[in-house]
């Protein structure tokens, strides 16, 4: 019987000590080192934030104070990152926010966070694929190659458009890469992240020589409020460590490496973001920055059109790593939920040699490909954001609860400023949720109700904890 101390019914909790035990036949291969984990985190954080959002926010919302927007978002994200880091050092298993919520706040909370992340992460993969496809189409056009209209976008996005074929291929390629084994996939990710960082550093170093300090005045053309509004927008460019933390079970020494990788990846990314925004708004007046291709337009404005093309290629490379990180994340959350019995165990089967969840990887690849191929980017983007913010809220609250419930539990990393820091992370995430469009709330409500129905008819009775304490029926 489950002890009362670990909750009952929908609030039953899996003890931390039990979660950290290996599950026979359903564990993942531990092959990732510290810098591979950090590269996965950087790959998830740096992408659209530098190559797209920075220009848009500078042009339309904050002006040169886009720097302040990134700093505010980075500080808020750091509060959540430190909470993730403490948990990652305690619970070195796949699942991230789902697993942490399950252990501290109960099965129902863990279920709904995991359920929502399944859609959120899959949609992010699709949105990123559509974005890369747009850059690809532009570059092909620059080379004078005319592709048939039917393959250039989802229905309704242009005359003759039937499917965004390149976006579909990208989703399936990332799925294929992940099925090759985490060691092979991580090598590819590390290499591509290295190229991306090199391009960003090239932008910063070369752009520095074209900075005009007069472009920084006025620094707050839209007022302080503009900088805060910009922070709400760019916040979605400074997470990624949450998806990376789902790979804890594949780390060679998760208790030591995961907290460091989370902190390192956010710190590296924030330094690059700050330097890049200084260069962007210093090279070109904020009124003249192209909101869709900020850095390319800035370099073209000073006569460096060749470098602008290099930046466009760098944008494609940079955003590709975001796809990798979030598809890795969704497959590991799904794997964990299935291993816990909340979803059919069939999904938790891993490849006997590569030790990766091949089944769920191909399902996610196909699902993201369908979204990317047949939905316009705006509609696909409406499927994202709210679940990740709710996951941040859950993790920040859970780390406070567990610190007071189990103060003596072994922790390889203890976040400073308890409980103020995680409380600020939770409050800032709730504040950002208020900026989301009504259609996002509608989508969330529909997905939430579907999840509640599935949990009621399947997960509640068939979860591993239900079978153990006798509240459910044995699985067939």
C-alpha cells in the first residue's frame, strides 16, 4: 500500500528515491557528458531569439532597450532555471517538469504538465521547421532556382500552395537522427551548435566595428513599459534548458552534470544575446531594422551583403538545433509517462541496441511533420507557450515544497535565495501567461479536457502507483 505520506488518489506521489532507481528493460543509454548536455541546452535557447525576435522587438516594441528586455527575461528565466537545476541534481531521470511535478505535487499535476508538454513541444518543432523552410525558400530563390508552388507552403499561405514539403522533410530528418542513438545524435547537435555559436560570434565581432553610438539614443523610445513588453515576447527565446533537462537519464553523471549544464547553457546564451542586441541596435537605427531579418538587414545597410547571406545560412543552422532539443524533450516526456503507466507501456519500449524510444520518436516526427506541412505558422504557433509557462510554475512551486518537506534529501545543487528566487520565477511565469491570446487559452482548455478524460479512463487506474496500492486494476 502507498503510504499516506506520499499522498492518495490523484495526489499520490512517487517517492524521489523510487524515481531514481533504474527500471529494468526500460532505461535509456547513459552516454552524454557535461558539454554535450550544455550544447543541447544552448541549441534549444539560441535560435529565433537572435535571428528573428531581436530585430522584431527592437523595431516595434523596445528600440535599443531590447537589451533590457533580454536581461529582464533572462533574470526571470534564471529563477526557473535554478529550480530545474536543483531538481536535476536530485532526480536524474527522463521527464523533466512532468517527473518533478509527479514526485512533489502528485500524479494528477504531473499528468497534466506532461500531457500539455506533449503538444507544446511537438508544436514548437513544427513552428521552427516552418521558419527554417521560409529561409530555405529565400536562399533557393536567391540562387535563381524556381521550385513548384505546391511544395512551398501550407494551404492558404500562397497561391498554389499545398504542403510545406521542406518543413515536413526536416521534421522527419530530426526524428531519424534521434532514432540513431543519443550518442550519435548528440555529436551532430554539438557540431551544429558549434557552427551556430561561431556565426553569432562573427556577427558580434564584425558588427562591433560598425556600431554608431548615436543609434542608442533614445534608449527607451517606447518607454520602460516597452522594455517590459519586449521581455514578455523574448522570454520565449530564453528557455530550452527545460527540454534539455528531459535528457537527464542519458547523462553519464546526471547528478553533477545536469545542474551545471542548465546554468552554463543559460549563461552562455544570455551573454551572446546581450552582445548581439548591442551590435544590432548600434549598427542600425531601430526604426530601420527589418523585423523579420534584423541582422541580415543591418549588415546589408553597411555594405556587407555577402555577410548578410552568411547570417541567413547561420539562422537556418541555428534554428535547426532548436528542433533537435524540443523533439528530444517531447519523446522523453512521452517515454516517462508511458513507463509510469499513465500511457500505454507500448510507447516506452526502447531499441535493444541504441536504447532510445524509437516508437514515440517516429510518432512525434510524423505528428510535427503534419502540423508543419499543413498549418500556417501563426496557427501552429498558437499551440505553443502556455504549457511551458505552466511547467515553469509547477517546477518553481515544487522545489519550494520539496525543500521544506524533505530538507535533508541529498542535493548536488541547492538554489540560492529560497524561497524568494523560485517564487519570483513562478510569479513572472504567471504574469507572462496573461499576455497570451484568447485562442491559446481555448486550445489549452480543449487539450486539458481531452487529457482529463484520458487520465480518468486510463491513467488513474493503470498507473504504476495505482497498481501497486491496489486502487487500479492490473494491466493486461
